[in-house]
C-alpha cells in the first residue's frame, strides 16, 4: 500500500501571520490594488499612511508580486482566511529595502530581497519582518524571485521531508505545468535526481514539463494516466506521486503507485486544502526549506518559470488569465 502524506499547497503562507500586513509610508503616496468587495474587480487606489517601522521590520519598495490561486480565492470570499474588507491581497513579493528597523543588522538599505507578507503584496510598498525576508542575487529578476517561495519550498519540503525522495526513483507529477507542479518537476529532476513523469492537460503544457526536466509526459486529456504510467514503468508503478489536482485524478494516481510508494497530496484544482503550520511547529524545517530553494536559485540549479507578467493596473486581467487556465508556471504582477 502507498504511504499517504499531505504537505498543504499553502503550507508556507503561515509566514504571513507574523509579517506585517500594515500599510506603509515614506512621506509619499503609492499605488495598491484593493479588494473592496468579494467577487468584484480589484480597484487601484493611492495609499497614504504614517506607520513607523518596528525594530525588526523592513520597508520594501515592491518590484513584483506573484499571484497564487489562494489570492484569487480570497478575493472571491472562498478561501479559509477571510480578511476584513477592504484589503490588499498578495503575499509573495520581491523588491528593494528602502528603510530598516533599529534592531536590524542582517540587511541594509538597497538590498535586493524576496519576502512573504500577510496581504499587501499587490502594492508599491510594504513592511516585512526580518524573519520572513531573504536576500537574492542581483542576477535574479524580481519577477522570478517573487514567484519562488510558495511553489518551490512547498515542493522541496514535500520531496525532502515527506517523501524522502531518492536519486533514481520515479515521480509522477500532476498539474505539471502549474506553479507548484513545475517546481516539483524542476526540483525532482534537477536537484533530487529522480525520473519525473509530468502529467498536464495540453500538448503545450506537457512540452513545458519536458523542458523543465520531465523524462516522460502524459497529456491526460488524450491519454489515460494509469495506462501510460504502467507502460512507462513496466507495470511497477511510480515510487512517489505529487498530486496537485485531486478528484478522479487522485484515484488514478493511487492505482499507478508502486508497492511502498508515497502519495503526496498537495492541493486540489477546485480550491485549496487548509494550510499547515510548519512555521510554528517546526520553524527549523520551515526555514531550512526556504533557505534551500533560495540557495539553489542563486546557484542556478533551479529555474522558476514565470509564465507571464502583468503591470499592476492590469491585475484583474491577470486574475482572469489564471481562471481561464491560460497560465503556465507562476504569474507575476510588476509595479512598472
């Protein structure tokens, strides 16, 4: 029987609860995208604020913010967390430090960083906590950095901690052209040394999975997952399943998992499963996972895929682009 393990797709979003969600100010107004009503378009407004930095906080000029499906669900009122209206969504950012708190010694003004925040990402400025901020190489684009942590650290923790993935094992990744799926393909093939089978819903998406490192690809709109996997593995089944779809796909994945295999339930196409609490229950593991993917990015061993970038004033078009299933990898909002 396969072993079931479930690292939630949004397990790293818990960083948001300790990173400031407050508005910020440097004496001038800045733009932000507000959710004033659920299931309505976001509205771009200027923000005026006077909040001062705490001793362990950083003020960031945001250059890019990633869109996660949880952000869309939150703006629809369908996520498990329901902020008071109005709010500024967005949790994964990259930018430059423009001010540091009095106790901060590990960062300086001008540092290029990525960070996790509790909302307020789709804005030109925000405040972050030093514990939820990481330096990034100058050679990495802001959009790439902003799209890294949630997808890659989730996949890294799933493979490293939950599946204990070994070199040469076979991994099936569903939704293999999505943000978390492509991260799993990239990490599985290029860091863990696994033989990756990527499953996605179009020829374009399966081709992208192969570019990222998948040895085989299955178009599950035209091919049966179980039949193809058993053919590829000579009826042995896969060692690990990384399933980000759920439903009928989960059942098919279960049937092509080999003896002693491990099935990782990451999320569901219909929404998101409850987030984890690794930040609080195992902070060392939490930090290790993010530190690891940031290091791998700097070493050029992983290559996050930014499927498209939209300017802040086109954020509603970006949300619709994702809802229409036109996106691959992660989508970034830029503050240009």
